[in-house]
């Protein structure tokens, strides 16, 4: 037992307890229950909370629903795991009922839920009977956030055929080396012997589409090492020797409409990697390559508008949250809130404080004097923008529930793994202390 998790005194008391398998399991349950009770106490005390949820399958093939909560505690925003429960079918009704029963069992109020973040699956956000629709019936003021990571992934789906081929081939090359321990070690040894800048490739993450640029950049930087390593082993080496393939990889790495204009004008300085390759190899990119790049950038721009445009327009009307000291009053704001905004904007001391504090902490600091403004601001600032915590939680789930422990009840072990609440071991032991049998 490590003293870094508990104090030295608590560690000694824990070590006095006979640690049979049943005892260890019981202690885990007791500490997890304490952490859960403490979290619920905090959320109940908070006037506002928002939810982030997702579901995934564990090693046993069982679907697990993971829910995180974001709330206000001690004048700051905190986030933690609310619960993890197995579900059988993953329908909208089953997911909502699991959340609803937990909310009611723990004494939380739906009216205090001001946000829910999910992916774009039909069960989560369909129009008629999805989880989001059911939550909004319980809390009409709640704001639904479509996870921005998933939207980014959707934006990038519409790739030109040539670029799809390039990306898929690049991922296969990386996987050929990276996912096999022996191959990865041999490749690392080769890179070390050649004095390379890097000694490993990067794995591609499907959800995080921006990771593709890093994956491709690393592959290009190590293309000589990869070519040497793959010689005689796989047909993928032909792609690495194809200069047009490398050009497409480099063109895939950067950003949008300005680049489109530059590409059409024959200017490549906005694509540093592409320009370097062209200069080093004294190449003139073919028209079809430039046309494919331009088309891809246009598609990205259109898809960004489709998935993010409406939200950006909505946020334009909420600029006062980011800068409450501007002269113009929002037209959609209530009279009371407008009066508070006028008073706040004329407060010089608050203006100085605003420049020194984080945005959320600033609004938390003025909640007492400007309650209407605070209510409006926190409804926008508190909701989750991504389902990142759920993704991290599922990663922890994989390390906890392995094929050797596939019957494990995941909930309490996962809570202790990811909770940000420091467990009071002394309080747990005092509450659950039992007399040790002399025969032990």
C-alpha cells in the first residue's frame, strides 16, 4: 500500500487488516462508496451540473454505460465520474432509464442539469425518442453538445479518393511496424543505429482526425528508415518510394481556404512540409495533385460549416460572456440581465479582475452580485464540449477488466481509478471498522 495515496498513519492501519481476496474486494467497495457519496454530496450542493455520457463494450462483450458529471464546488468547476453501469442492448430507452434511475436514487434534480454531451449516434441524439430528447423533457433548459471530437472526425470523412488511399496505406504501414512488439523493437534499434531524430512511429486514432497529420508527418520524417526496414518484407515499400505519394501525404497535413487560394496561385509557403519536399527534390507538382488538394480543402470548409456553422452563429450572440465590457447589449437578453450587464461593464475593478482571471472563474466570482448574468453565463460555460473523459474512462476500463478478470464488477474499481476526489481512508476505516477475529 503506497503512502502517496493515503497518509502514513492510514497506511499502517490498512496494513494491519488481513488482506484476503474478500477483504481487498470489500475495502475497494468501501472506498469507492465513500468517494461516490462525497461526489453526490457535492453535486447536490451545486446548483448546476452537466453530464457527459458514452457507451462501449468491455473485454467480456458487455456494453458499459459511462457517465461523467461537471459541477461547481468551492467556487470552481470540477468534473468526475458519476457512474458506470452495464447495459444489455444500448437503446435510447435503456440508456435514459439507467441515468434517470441513478439521478432519482441519489437525490439529484433534473432541473439542475443544464447540459448533456454525447456522440452523434441515433440512440443518443435522434429527433423523436433519443436520450437527449428524453433528457430535454426532464430539463428543458439543458443544452445538448455534440462532441466536437466526433464532429471533427465526421468533417474529415469526405476525402478525395486519392487522399483516402494515401491515408489508408500510411496507416497500414504504421500498423505493420507499430502493432507488433518485435517489429517495433527492431525498427527502434534501426533508428537508433542510424541516429534518427525519432525512434518510433505514431499510431493513428480514428476519432481524433487531427492525429492523422502527426501520424503522416512522423512517417514522412522517418521514410528513409521505414524504407530500409521494409525492404523485401512488404509491398508497402513501393508507396514510400513513390514521390507523388509523398507529395499527397504532405499536402494532407495543414489547413483550409487560404491554403486553397495559395495552392491555386502556385504558392506553397503555407504548406511548409510540402514546400520543403518540392525544393529538396526540385519537383513541379502535377495539375491533378494540386486540383485534389484544392478540392479537399473546399470539402473540409463545407463540412466544417455543416457541423459547426449553426453553433458558431449561436455563439456570436453570446460574445458578452467572453467580453462583458463591450458597449452593445445583446437583443435576446432579459431586462434584468441587461441592467446587471450595464452595471458590471461600468465597474473598473471588475474589468481589471476580468483580465487576470480565467473566464469561468471570473463569472463564478461575480455570481453573488450579478445572479442573472451568472445564470446565463454558466449555462454556456459549464457543459462538456467533448466526450474525452468517457474515452479516457474506457481506456482505464480496458486496463482494469482484462480477459483474466472478465467477471469483475467494473463500477467500483473504475471509480477509484479515475476519480479526482481524494478518498479519506481514515473516515472509510472508521465507518466500516469491524473487530478482527483472534484466529486471524
